[in-house]
C-alpha cells in the first residue's frame, strides 16, 4: 500500500538535504584568502577551527530529545539537520588541515572552543538545547550576511568562498530545527535569556583571545596597517560582522522564532547558483538523489 500516509520522510524531502560535496583547493591558493589581509583571514580561519566541535555540540544537544518528537516532518528535519551538521564538521576538518599547512595555528581554536563547550555542557540538557538555538541564530545571521554581501564575496578567494557559501546555505535551510525541538520540550523565555548570556560570557572572550593568539603566532599581531584594515572590514561602519550585530538580540524576544525572518527566497536563489546546471558546485555534488 502506498500513499502520503506511508511516505517515509527524510531530510531531503523536507528541504534539508545532507549534501556530500567534494571540495578541492588549488595549491596556488594564497594563504590570506580574504582580501589578502591577514587579520580578516585569520578571523575566518578561527571560525573554521571552531566549527567542527561546535557542530558536534549542536547535534549532542538535540539528540537527547529526539525520541520525544512525534511529528514526522520535524523528525525528518532533525535527520537532515544531523546529516548537514556532520558533513559541515567533516569538511571543515579537511579545510582546517589545509589551513594548518598554510601556516595557521589551527590547534588553538579547536582546543579553546572545546574548553568553552565543556563548560556549556555542564548546563541542564534543556538549557544546552537553548544555548544551541542561540548559537544557531548567530550562525544563521552570519550565513545570511555572507550570502547577501557581494563586496565580501568579491574580496574572497573564488575557490575558498565556495565552501563558505555551501555551509551558509545549509545553515539557513536548517536554522529552525533546534528551535522547533526546543518548543516541543517547553520553550522557556527566561531559560533562553540565560542560555544566550551563558554562551556569550563563555565564548566571546575565547573568540577574542584565540584570534589575537593566532595573529601573534603568525607574526601579524602588531602589523598595524593590516590589523586596522582587517578590523575595519569586519567591524567598521559597513563591516561584515557589524551588519549582523543589531539583529543578535532578536533571540531574546518573547515571540522569537527563526522563521520570523524569511530567508526562503535567498535560499532558493543560492540553491540555483550553487547546484543547478552550470552552478558553482553542480559538478562536485555527489549525492544529488539524497
């Protein structure tokens, strides 16, 4: 017997397909892949170092509540979320190995974020999940900025930018999954505020210290011209990070939901740019049926 009632849903069928992409980076790629600037490039190298442990923390936060989800659509979305996050971690591990070969100290961000996440793992399970929803909100803001900021795209190495565009698209595709799980187990406004505060208190200082340490190891901390230019590109009036900061507090609104900010048109446009015939990743998308 067939029919909608017996249809087995998976991540792809609910718009969250785990895509296996064969990324390759030419040996000729310059070390400072963002605008030739050490300060800004190191910021993105640091984020890449944070991603694999972070993705695992997100999955581990959702996993304890998976059995409590009865809605088939959400169960399928969780599967897609888990698959995408697992592949993100794997591909950034590969990227981080390349960045280490280029001379970046990639051991420090990995070690530092693990310490921070170990602290956050001491929170109760529901608060860990709330912290994940906050960090997913932040990464979705970064993803949207990356896909919309044409000046950023123009300054980045054309091959390196592809892994970030793929990651950004998938962050938007699954941006609501952890939050929807949190709503099922009992969305507490107070707990969300506490989880966001804990995440910022633990991780923000580590971000700043790690970034400075990586620059120092690379003998670029104190390269005033480079440092000023890089900080301006990231945190200046029209900086990459500056653009998302006003939207971070949206998370603590009582009626917050990731889907309140509709990015479906942006996602659709980038799926075409990356995966349609002639798209930037069309020829290296390995599991198109999945």
